C-alpha cells in the first residue's frame, strides 16, 4: 500500500495473454479495493485461484460480549486470557465496535492451514517472537516489535522460529489501514516531517512459485464467522505480481517521535489511520524542555473517543503497577490521568523509556468476557490518596 512494487515475471501490459513456455496461460487475478477506484495489485498464478473441492463451516470463537459492563476506566492483564493455538486460533477478542476489534494472543503452535481475513485489514503487532510472514506475495521476515499491515483478502501464514514465547496484539480494521495523509505529499511520498519514511518499510520478497496439487485447507474469516475451503492447488503459486496492495512491515523502534517545549497530545504520536479510529505509539524520547514543564500527561476527559493502551515495554511514567501485556481502557466521558504523586515525580525528568501502542476509537467500544476475567478490580480507586 505505501508505494508501487513489482516482483517476478509480469507481462508488459495488464490484461493481455501471458503465456508459459508450454503455451498455457498464466492466470491473472486483479486484487482491487473500493471496487475499481482505489489501490490494487495484479497477481499472476500458475493455476486458477478459484479451484476448490469444498467449502464448510469452521468453528472458532474469540470471546463473548460482556452485556452489562459499566462505563468506567479499566486496567487488565491480557496475559490472563492466554490460551493455546495458532497465530489466528489463539486470538482473544478484548474490545470491539463496528469499526475495529482488538485481540491479544499467545501463540503456542504452528499450523499448516492458510488464513484469510476476508472482511478486515489486520495490524498484527509482534510483541514477542520472530519468524516469517508467508503469502502469495512472497516472504516477509518478521522481528520483535514489528507492525505487520495485512490487507483484507490476503492469504497468508505466520510462522515463528520458536513457540515458547510468542505474543501478538492484533487490530482488526473494517476499513483500509492507511499511512496518515498529512504524512505524505500530493504524490504519496512520505514527507521530510513524517515520523517514518519508505526506507523504514519492508515489503515481501517473491519466492519460487509452489506449483503443487493436493488438498490445502484455507480458513477464511467473514466478520465473526469462519469457513474452511479445501483448495486444489497450493495458493502460493505466483510467478509475478505488481501494484500497491500487499502486506508490509514497520518496526516501532524505527518511529521518530516529536518532542515539544511542553507536553504534546497523543495525536502527535500518530502512526496509522483508518475510518473512525487511529493508531498511535509511544516510544523512548526526550521530555519537554520548558523550564517548568510537566512531562506527565495532564488529566483528560476525552468526550469524543475511547482510548486503549497496550503496554509493550519500559517504565510508564503516569502510573505504577503496569507490566508488558497490560492494557487500559479509558472510556469517553470519564476523566483519567496520572495517579497521585506521578505528576510531581515527573518534574525535572529529562527522558522516558517506554513502548506502548494506543488505539483511539470514535465510537464506543464494547467489552468481552475476557475483560471480566483479566481486569483489576480496584483500578478506579487508584486515584484515591489513602
């Protein structure tokens, strides 16, 4: 999506005969967004991508809605929801609305199944682990703290070198995940002022086509419903592709944060946008440099959005009792901010070491039963000065 990429063998024009050495045709697949009016890729298969033996229901659940949850501030340890499973079956849905769903997962096992989220783009944050993202487009090496941006409809596998400690934070977006428009010039190039550039973005390297006939299980997700399709041909059979729709990676450690004279709002730490929500991240940075600056955030009542923080690593200045894998939800209409003593303790500090991913939604989030299981029962009392 960030820029045009061309890999492998493709014909010199779109939609013309592209023949193999034996005279048979490669099968062109147009992978388009917003009908035919937005970014797209053209993929060239050895075999028709439509060939399937069967389609059947597939049972998989990620958590039930918590029907009578209260509008309040929440802190939870997402690790308490851990279960066994693959990169898609181990996911636990924590918060959701009609625009976005947020999951955590401790991945414990590999799978030979292929996976496709048909209705949603995915941002898969690799909290712990390393390996490879395999897709029709090729191989993308994956390292700790990568954001993997995977367009809807992509057939892929996520394989790790070691399953003893693999942890994911997954943002499922029902609109296109984009590089913010104000980061780019009118031609789409990232600006000098943007917090990352094209050099920081990694794209797949096309591998040799897998031309293999058999029975290949593809698990497709349609909202909250799953189906299993048995394909006749291995789906990674591309001889070439080009376009602007493909999975890509960006590592949070490459993000160049802004620093201000006084405390900057979280929106200055923006990384991705989508319809009705944004993704920001907090990374190590010098603190504000006004002689009387208060590095800790001010108390805040965000009346237009719910704010979720997923804590990755470091010392989180605004409160104690936070560990990697914890999450907080501060809901619209309920004030939040530093716990007692943290504002004063921040004065005079010169820098911070913290990594966190933030999702701000402009429609209220619903909570699942996992929140009930993982929440701190006394979080709302943490602002009391006993």
